[in-house]
């Protein structure tokens, strides 16, 4: 039996009117988390992207001595 993504209670998908949640309360909590941006869908990564900001020039100074 699946579990509610908010409280982990068992959910009977045949009788639950709020599936996949166990209750209206958990459904509203989940919606609030999406609206409050607690959940985020990651952006797709493209070939050639690098996490190193030094190569793109968007980060801070390349060397600590450069910020003096």
C-alpha cells in the first residue's frame, strides 16, 4: 500500500478521495510547500555546462589576491 508523501500514513488508493495523500490536510500542506518554494524542480543541465564560475567569469576573483 502506498504512503502519503507528507506524513507517511498508508493510503488506500481505491477509497482515498485525496490520493496520493491520506487527507485533505496533507494535500493542502503539500500545495503550500510548492507555493512556498520548499520544493523545486531542477533545471536541466546542458552539455558543456560547468559548475566552476571561474571559467564563465560570473564568479568572484580568480585568485584571492585579486580582491585587494
